C-alpha cells in the first residue's frame, strides 16, 4: 500500500512540475530569445513480488529546451549579413539626399554657370552680364563646398556610429564571459541550465548583428567567440575587445583593430564578413570615398578646364586672362608607416579630360615603380620616376629624396578639391572674354562664308591665311595638299580654332592675326570658346556640362545595388529565423493542449492518491479491530 501512495505522490508532483514548465512557456511566449521547454519523463523503475514485477510510478528525468544548433547558427549568420546590407543602405539613402536633381542640383548650377557666358558672348562689354557670370560661378563653387562639407559630416557621424557599435560589441563580449562563468559553475549537474543557455544565445544573436562571429561550444555550454576569422573575442572567461583606429596609409579611412593583452592587431575589412559594423565600414571606406572622389574630380575637371581656356583670353583692360577658379592644389603623397625612404611625391593635373575618380598608390619593389589606381587595382609599371610619369591625366613627380625597397605612398588628388573650390576673380572687368586673335575676310571674298567663332586653343601664333581652292579644300599659308572643308567643323592650326559656315568659293581667304587692342570691348571670341566647352568630352567621354550625370548615376547605381542586396539578405534572414522559431518558439495552441493533458493527468493522480489513502485507512481500521 505504501507503494501505491508513493506512485500517487510521484505522479502528482511530476504532473505539477510539468504544469509549471508549461506555465513558464506561456509566460515567456513574447520573450525574445526564449526557447520552449518541456519535461522529459521516465518510469521510476520496478519492484519484484512473487506474482510479478510492479512499477514504481513516474519521475522527471530533466527539463529540456527545444534547440537546433544548425538552425540557430544559420539564423545568426544570415542576420549578420542582413544587418550589414541594411546599415549600408540606410547610409546610402542619406547620401542620396545630398545630390538632388532639378533647380537645387549641382547639374543646374554647372549649366547656369556655363550658360551665363552666352550673354557675355553677345555683349562682351556689358558689365552686368559679366557680374552674372561671377555670381553663377560663386553659386556653383558654394554648392560644391557645401556638398563636400555634408560628406565630411556624414563621414564623421558614421565613424562615431562605428565606434558606438564597437563599444556595444565589447560590452556584449564582457556579458558573454560572465554567462560563461555561470555556465561553468552550473556544469557540475547532469541537467542543463535552460534559461541561462537562452541568455547565452540571445547575447550571441545580438553580437552577430553587430559583427559576424563564429563559435565553438564546450560540453558544459560555455562558448568561445571568434571574429574576423580567427581573432578570439571571447575565450572562456576572458573577453578581449575591438577598437576603431585610423588607416595609417589614409587617415580619412577608419580601420578595426583586435586588442588582446595590450597587443593590437589590425583587422582586414574584408574579413569582417557581415554585421552592422561591416556595413558601416564599407560605406565609409568605399562608398563615401568613391563619391568624394567623384565630386572632387568634378571640381578639378571644371576648374582646370575653365582655367586653361580663360587664360587664353584677354580681359577688358587688355591684360591676358588669369585663373578663373583658384587652381586645385597638388596632392601630396602620404608615406606608409613602414616606409624607410625619404621621398616627397606629388600628383598634379596634366590632362583634365583623362581624370579617373580614384586614389593612387606609388610603390617601389626595389627595381620598378608601380602606380596603382585603387578604385579597380589597375597598375602601371615604370623603371624610373624621371621623367615624371603621367597616369590618368595626373603627373606623378618625385620632388626630393628617394624611395626605399617596399616603400609605398598614398595620393588623393580629389579629396579636398570640392571642399576648397573658390572663384579666383573678384572684378567683372577681369573676365577674359576677348580672344587674342581676330580674323579678317579677304576683300575679294564672294560672301558665301561667314565666321561663326574664332578663339585660342593654346598659345596662338598669328599671321596665318586660310585660302579656299576650286575643289572645295582649303590651305593654310599655301601649304598643300588642301584639306576638305566641312561647314561648322573647326579649322584648328597654330593654337587657334576658326569655325566657318556656308559655301566657299575659290579664292576666298580669311587671315588670322592679333586682335586689336581698341576693339576688346566688342571681342567675345574667348567667351564663345568657353561656351563651346559645354560639349567638350571631359569625364570619361561625358560632356563637361553633363559631368554631374556620371556622379549622380554612380550614387544611384550604388543605392539600387544596396537595396537589392538588403532586400534579398533580409528575406533570407527572416526565413532562417522563422525556421528557428518554429523549432524553438512557443506555440500557444500546443501549450494549451499540453496544459489540458497534464491538468487531467494531475487530477487523475490526485484521485488515485485519494483512493490509495482511503484504501490504506480502511486497511488500518480492519487490522486495528
């Protein structure tokens, strides 16, 4: 009879414990990172009597949580990639707002500045038209400087956000080390500390959203965490840390270092894999750098092109034209930290139509010099830096000193160009709208040709005569053979460009000579030349007036690519998390069914215990008589 009482008592306490576990599940149905728990039951053994073996009831083996290591690891890794893509997309969307279209855009400012020369070409002596040119140029320069300033501010904010994320990562690493200690202390029992393991997995999930991690789990539930492939962020009870530093080769870029025992190790950005930190670093070090170079190239290309043409003209006072914009500064080479040489290297613009928006490295291997375009890795090799090599419209000059073997120098020719752009002229009479050359039609010309424009394209030589032949060709100073004439196609020679319209007649002549100093106020040759710059292929084949298009399209392409990547990785992460939650999450319908099941079992156990007690009491009463 005592056995029956024991069976009833065990059944009662076991089913009550099961109800407690079910209640715990229901209470935590909305708790982030909670894994459903369930009791594992087994028989309490048996005892042998003469007429057979009798069971001793039920007991709880353990309380087990629903956990799938593969699905959990998959959810963590996919969420890490999604976090990186989402963080980058969010920053790129902010970047897009800096490059509006319409009247407030840089494209409009460029065209307004160039088109303002139209009124000057129509009325070169009109000071009001000249003031408008300077005003539009100042507006363009101001917009460039403001945009560059906003890029700098965005870079600073992103770097501060990255530092905040690194602080969160270090805090989570410390928390995980604390949980590891608690798991070590709980490891002396045969049962698993389910809620503590959920806390561990929640920390790992939070970590993986900040930086991609890999884990190695011990038998007692303790976990070691590695970042960037093999750096032990958490090793047992010890938590190391990450640190945001500056790239020694380029202080505008941030770098990530792993710190262990006072020793700092640089982490390659490509090893981060995923996490919000990786997305931010990609934005700062790649997207923002590329867009800043695009904006800087726009400033350099326009400033250099206008300066070159403006200096070929003559102002209202008869003086040669000066720089229209303050010339962009030469890029000074930044020596790598490991350099042992004493070289001073600069990069200056030599051809504004060949510029590529990129930073460059100059490297020396002991025998040859390599100039590396960092945007795509394109490399050109030279046996010497004398004479100064020209790459992508830039002249790389060794000013002094020498490079030692394995030395490297970083050059950023476009980084500060937009930020520093200024109009050089302060007075409207200094606009060099006049051309230093003028054309005189021959007195015997038939009148079938008219002069559309004449301006200098380099230091011009005067005293040339264009004469038309009977076969429709023309000669310059009588040099044969003649060149076929096409109306509207410039005749270029001796540093000037002459455009004629109409039909030539044999014997027609046009003589190009020096401009008269008395007619400068009516001379608009150089103003027309600057107007013609609008169609000049400057930015990888794109016209000068459309230079903003390549910048805007580059930003748009990056956003579209990031949006697709974010949507795809987020979808994958949601699918993986759903699979994990289906395995480990609490289902209220299922818990309600189990609640009813164990409630009935508890009631039945109580009834059985009541009957056993009643029977035992009857037996005692009978024996007592």
